[in-house]
């Protein structure tokens, strides 16, 4: 067959992603893997931003990108750990001996801890047998299973992580200060342009002056469960599964006890709101967290409760149990039940404080709606997100979506490379998050179209997808050279994918895996009018030169233990 346009676009997208990432690395990293920037601690610009410059590189390689991508992002990760272990604060007390300790952030909130793990948490997709990887996976998870006496982050009695600030040196057991968040004093004017818009260090301090109520647990901390998920997928040691489900179940029960809305503070006594004046909506990044922004000179609402969804998704991967999705459905309904009509238009709340619901917006509250719909595949959940372009395509509409999405990612690469080449910053005028704007890795279309998955985002999430691919000849993750795939149907119990070998001269073999971590299982394979039974998490397909076919795979989801091992291992 003549290769379809989408298949050629996928292959070109993999190639150009690799070329662009190489150029990015050569400009912004040195031969040690250190980011060429001024190292800082803080919530404005900090260690997390440095490694976030390689966002999506692990998935790019796991899709079939060049092996050089794996080499470069591993070099960046190793350099990052060394660079920020040696980088020290002067004034911020807990980072004076290094911003990293035991190769992990000393203590920070999980909005930032998660961002700092966007590379490591996905390394197992391509490189689970790296010599240092298993030890780090178990060490990082151990910080939250109280296996390190210097990091007593978890209170097993009350089932809480004891502070919003936590890490390898344990929890911060006092109120946080603006200094803790903003980092040491630094020259700003005529040198740096912080991404939050501040023009002076005084403004940076002012930005964080009200970020004080960090004692006790916050939904953000549920992001730490991805460490346990990784450890379980690597070792299948039940202790990681038990801890993850125990912690998420505790939050599920809190939502039920709080009118189906996740509270944003759990005190050290395990009671809702007890470390925030008794207010379930209190605390930093809480439902009622509206603070003054000195850059815009306006009040800004900064509610980060939705970060907790990551923990519920991890629990669902382990169990397939709807009890971990239902709280988010109920929360969506509970929030939207407080809608009102203003000047003839219906508006919906997004914040809650002393005077009740506020910060009304024209669109319904929908945090978690896409994720719940994707995981459950229930019609009522899919109806909430029917206007999503990718899901509309899977529903038989928006049929030009694949080509548009792939071309969009290709165009983005070109734009990013143009920006890289035009950037005249120097290492001493560059903050860690400055190059992030130019990171060329563009994989969202490939994740949706080839894997049938959700983009993990910037929070250190695992990969949730329906299919993955492996090269049994090259013995690596990702498409073999010349192979492309397009998923056009996803239901609860099947997936339809068209496989193409664009190479007109040589045959190719590809292993298809059910799920990102083989957590699903194939039950049948249909090609044309013929259906054969199957009972395996993997299927090997051989494609003749230039061959292509649409295959429908029956599937049972979330019936296997997630595993990082490659199919032949």
C-alpha cells in the first residue's frame, strides 16, 4: 500500500523531534549535563525548573525516538542531581547544605516536586534496567514509607503526609515564610525576567508573603504516590501497593465526609481543616487561597486541589476500581450545583472561602472530567468532555484531527527551533526556567493517536495509555524504524489500530503491549473478518514491506500488575 499521510507525518515527527532536542541540549547544557543557568532555590525559579527543560523527552524515546534522546536526557538527569546537590542557599535554612539531598529535593511542595520528576518518573518506560534506576526508585518511595529515619514524612496513624513542604530531609514542621518560597536575595532588574513577572526581589518576597499555612496535609501530596507506583511496577513488592491504596483511600474518605469536595487542609491530628483555623478550604493552594500578586497588582486565586487527582489515577491503575473515580464525578456535580445566573448568563464557582463560593466563571467546573472519562470509558463520563477534539475523533467525528494534530506538532518544532536560535541570553543572565519556553519536544499528538493515551503533563505523572510498542529486533522500547500506528477506536473492552510499515523494501516486526505498563490484557485479535482468541498482555505483528492493516484488539483493562519489564524480559 502507499503510506498514508498520517503515517509519514508520524515518522517525520519522531525524526524532527530528535534533531530539535539535540540542538536544544547542545545550546543549554554543558558536557557534564548541567543546565547553563544561575542556580536558585524557590517556587518562582528552582531546581524543578532545571530538569523540566527535558519535559517529554522520556516519552519521545519510548515512542521510538532516537537512542540519542535517551542518552541526552539521562545525561541531563545525572548532571541535574549533581548540580543541585552542590548548589546551596545562604539564607533559606533547609537548603544550606544542598538543594538536593540523597538525590532528591530536601523539602518543597509537590507542585514543584512533581515538576522536578517529569524525567525520572518516566525513565522506566525506556530504561528500567539502568544500573542506578532501581535503587533510586526504591529510595524515593522510601521517603514516604518512613524507611529513612531522616525523612519522617508520613504519619501512618492519621494517614497523612505531615506538611506541604516535604522531601529527603523530611517535613517542614513550622509555618513557611516568603523566604522559604522565594529563595535567597537576587539581582533582578536589567538581568533576569522571572516568569511570574516580578521586577525585583522585593516583589518575589511579596508574591509569597501569604504562603504560610503549609502544616498538615494537602491534596498536592497525593502526587507522591507516583513514587510508590513506580516502585511497585519495578519490584512488585506489595508494601508499595498497600501504602499507595491506604493513602488514597484516606483522601477518598475525607472527600465523602466533606460533602464530596476534597478538603485542602488536614491537620496533624488527622482532622479536616484543623491546621487552617478549622476551615476545610484553608491553607496554601487551598479552595480559599486568593492572594495579592505584586506583578499584576491584582488579587489572584491559586487553588491547586486538582493536583490530588494524580493519586486517585494511580490507585485506579492498580485496581481498576471505580471507587477511585467516583469521588471526582461527585465533586464536579457538587461544585456545579452552586452555579448562578448573572446578567442572564450562567456562571460556575471555582473557589470557596469565608463567604461561600466565589470566583465564578462562564464554563462549568470540570477538574478531572477528562481523566475520569478516559479511565472509565462510561458514556455518562464521556458526555462531559464530548467537545474534546481527540475524543470527538474517536467518536467518529472530527475526522481530519490526526493530520491536523500531527502537522501542529511539526509546526511547533519549527517555531521552537527558531526561538532557540534567536535566544541571545547567556548563562549568567538565564534562570533555570528560561529555556523551558523553547523545549522543542512535541509528542501530544503521538500520545493520543498512536498510544491512545493521556499526556502526563508537568506534574510527574505516570503514563496512562491503551497501547505501547516495542522493537523486538532492536531490543528497545518504541516503534521499530518505519512503523506507524493510528488508533481510531477506544471502548471499555477494545481498541482498533491501523499499523503501517512505510518502508517499501524491508519487513518489520513490532510488539504491541496492552497498556503503558502491561496493566491490561488482550482477549482477542480481529483482522478483516477473522477473529482469534488471545490471552496475553503482548502481541507480535510482522508487517511486510509497505504493508498496513487495521486490527481490533479485545481487551480487559487493569487486570495485570503494572510492570516496567520489557515484553521479552
